C-alpha cells in the first residue's frame, strides 16, 4: 500500500513540477527561503530541488532554535549548572551544542548534574523530587515551544514550587525574518512560512512581509507535496502580481493561531530589548524573558550569569548558512572538520540544522547529480 | 524537540483534567492538553504533541501524514520518541 501511495505522490509531484515550470518567467531566477528546519529536512530527504526548474532555488533560513543559540549562552548555562546544588535540565538537542567551554555533555562528564528531559514538565517533576536542590530548565525554542515553558512556570507558581527556574532562551522567528529582509546579503523572492510556529502565532504576524516588504509568504506543511504546492502558490502570486500571506497548511494552522498559548506566553514572558542570534548578531525584540512578577522562576534573576560574548570559531560559517547566503556544502569545514559526530557549528548538531540534514540525506542525491554530470561531460 | 508527534486521545484523566492519556505509536503517555482549552479534545480525537503539550487537534489523515514525515527523518524521530517514552509528567512525585 505504501508503495502505491509513494508512486501516486511521485506522480503528483511531477504534475506539480510541470505546473511550477510553466509559471516561471523565462530569464528570471527565483529564490525562496524555507524558514523552518523541518522543511529543510523534507527538501533534502526527498530531493525536492531535483523536481524544481533550475531557475527556482530554495535557501535555508534561521528556523532552528538550537542552531541560533550563541556560544556565550551555552557557556552561561554551563556556569549555572556549576553552581552548588543545581540540577540543570535540557532537551536532548542541546546536549552536544558546543559553547566556548565545551558542551553540556562535556560539563556533565566533568561532574555537573545536567539531565535530559522531554518536556519542561519533566524538569518541574525533577524539582518536586529534589526539594533540596534548585532545578533549572534550559528553555530553548521558538514560538512553538515558548507556550509549553510558560504553562510550566504557571504550574510551578500554582503549586508554590520554590526550587525551580528557567534559563530563558526563547527566540522568535518573525523578527529574524525581518532582520533577513533588512540584510543586504540576500535578495529573496518569497518565503515558505513555518508550520508548527504558525499553529501558535497564526498567519497574521507575517502580514508585514507582504505589506511592507512586498514579498509573498505561504505557510506550509511538512509533506513533500506541501512544499511543492507552496512553491507553486508563491510563483502564482508573483505571476499575478500579488503579495499576500497564504496558508497552505490550513488543515493544521488556524489563521488566528492558538490564543490560549499566546495568552500563556504573554502572562509569563515579555520581549527582551535585544538578543544575540548565532550568525545573525543582535536583533531587537527577537527573544523573550521572564516577566518581573514571575522573577522567582527566572534563573537570570536568581543567579549571577557571566554573560560573556564568545565569538564563533573562525572556520565555522553557520552564520552564512543560517542567513541562507551559503549552502551547507559551501562551508569550508562541512563534512571534513565538522560532522554530526564532531560538530564545530550548531547547524551540524541539531537534527533540524541545515548542515545535519544535508549531511544525512542531501549529499547523496547531490553526489548522484554530480556523477551524472561528470558522466555526461565525458561522453 | 522541534518535532510534532501525532497521538490519539484515549481518556482525560479524571483527577487531573489538564492531562490526557494519549496513544503515541502504541504507547500510552500522559500529555498536557492545557493549550487546547478553547476546543478541548475528547477520547478518539487526534492531537499534535510538542514537548509534552498538545499543540493542536488534527484529523486522522493528517496524523498519518505527520507520522510518515517523522518516520522518514529517521534518527531524530527515534530520539524524540525515546525521550517521550522516558517522560512521566502525570506522576506527581
């Protein structure tokens, strides 16, 4: 059955590809950014670029929350873990992310108590079970994850738990998209909007992309056909001279988002004046911090944090990859000095990172293309 | 942690109404449904789970599509499921 489905999907993909090619203006090149790391995965895994005409290219955006955490924040988190009687808790994705002084795994091997959790609620449970310790949750993630952290803080407050706080590193994708649009490095023709982020924030926050920057954006699902359909919708807008926010993923994404989730985040957190993104630098109003009234749950208020800025290793070009200026394989250390086993940069650590996705899937199809090209040139 | 995992609601926990017992790939786990209070799920509904919280209700077809996507990405999905299976958010102690 599965094979039949796959066959049908391939047929549909080819039909969509033909419609996409028909919409392309001769001589024009189109560059669309897929903002979300999940989309990057689908594109590489299914070799979707092979379905697109040469005049359409997809570039990868900064939508991987692990990838954009600057090294200094990892060092700050390790400094927190080194405080006496502290248990640090973190999603597994963060464990291998290198800071200036190593990763969580390195710190844990050196004797700190850093535990992997699946949910911030698991971190809260660690706090309940260890009343003589202070439990910190390394809160990372974009708009998708911030509500879960906020709900956990609200639960901790309701239960009167006093030995729990969060180290808040929640970032927001919308200001990052704006920073990319303001950057002179890259000319984009439109965006494939994130899927899960949009289930929380809805589609309205993207309206400035169309109205102020004149670029179309289509919120997309994660299936290969979803991505191709979104590219088709973007090209259709451009062909008709329209610039709008469209929702290809309406079967999951409500236009107004999840208002309960947005209220929870608004109750517990507020915008930071600015926050450093790896590769993108400081972006104003692009991250969240704990509000004063929940100060008891804010690790940054409860502990002294070094707050040192750490420059990325010189060889690392994650910044260019995150901005879509470089493709993963164009980075000098990709696949040689930097691999998923021994990562230098964050894009190679996270499963959502463009480099890890390309390393695991994309390089094979690219190799095939290269082999075919070499064969053809020999013939 | 960025992944959304589909699951089918089995029951709402009577003593903790913000939690639901959910079947995820044949394994039952407690999932927080506090973000869906505007449109609470009932047994038989499918939900998209993110770090222990139900983020949205989905239909069965979308649940299947989401699961196909997850299986296709391999290791990251296996890691996420392994982490979810370790999770015990319903136990108060």
